[in-house]
């Protein structure tokens, strides 16, 4: 359980850093970098959704 909480925190930090990166890239007119940060944010959101689904199914079994 502790591992999954740590993963959730890591995914949240990844999403937050990606958002800040997108804002920085937009302010500095570095548009290819925005695409990179958008892809990483999407990846972290995907992983977070998978983790939440896994946690819900494991809690329903108990």
C-alpha cells in the first residue's frame, strides 16, 4: 500500500512539473518543448488512472 501511495505522489509531481514546463515553454516560445511536456503529462495521467483502477479493484476484493 505504501508503494502505491508513493507512486501516486510521484505521478502527481510529474503532472505538476509537466504543467509548469508547458507554461515555461509557452512563455519562451519553445513550441516543440510544449509537445514534449504535453506527452509526458498525458503519460503520467494514464499511469495515474491505471493505478486508481487497480486500487479500486483491490479494495473491492477485500
